C-alpha cells in the first residue's frame, strides 16, 4: 500500500462522550424505595383501621366509669358503678361473670387468690349496693365509689404480687441421657474361679 505524501493516514478521534442516562435510569432505586414505603404505609394503615384504637386496661375503664357515675343521680350512679365493678372483675378473671348474682359472685371470688385481699371491700360494696337497689336503703354514692376503688386497688396489688415474672436460668439445663430400651442386667454373684485339672 502506497500512500501519497499529501494523504495522511486516518486519524483516530477519541472516544465519544457518554450519553447521559434517562431520568428513570438514574432514579429507579429511589422510585422502588418510595414505592415500598407507600405499600408499607398502606398496610400499616389498614391494620390500624381494622384493629382500631387499643382498648383501655380494665382498671382504667373502671376509673372512667366511676368518674362518670359520680356526676349521675344516686340510683343511676349506684347501678352504673356496680355494673362497672362487675365488668372489671370479669375482665380480670372470666370466672367472675357479669351475669352472676352477688352471692354467686362472692362464692366464685372466694376461691380465686387474686381476689382474697380485696374480699372485704368487695363484699361491702356489692352488698351495700344491693341493699340500696333492692331494699331502698340510703347509700352515699361517694362512699360506694371509694369502696370500689379500694377493692380495685387491692385486686391490682394482689395481681402484681401473684404474677411474678419467671426468670430464665443463666445456664441451660444439662441434657439427660435417653432411657434405654432394655434395662441393664441386674448384678449377680461374681463368677466362680475355674480349677486347673492337671
């Protein structure tokens, strides 16, 4: 191949500049993260709406009901406060059902250890409320509510006392050997020495 002097061999031009990526190519990771967060927010919102707000603890429900009962007339306050007490007792232990009569409730609570320290205030509150509701006896609502609060306080204290957390041991228990399918032979008399017959 002969080149003329005027002709110059082809000249390499450097690499062409890179083409910038499209907008979606540079931000696809951010888009996926945003989409994942939106999906998580929707799932969390659905769970919250399905479950609803958390229910109050039984003691808090009792306290709210007793505060509402304080502002009621005497007959309604007595009915509302005893209904709240029975609902509280049923929430603490299902065996103390709301539908039980006072005597049945007293008998049921006598066998449950969480209610033993509160037995006297519970009996006094329930029996005085029964006397006011059914026999028309005079009862000061504030005294009834104070008795119910005292009984609830004793029940809560008893629950904390009887519900001690179980502490896990620091060392795991040693594994026991598996039981043999056949028991080992019982020890017998030692073997007799053999005589030499010579």
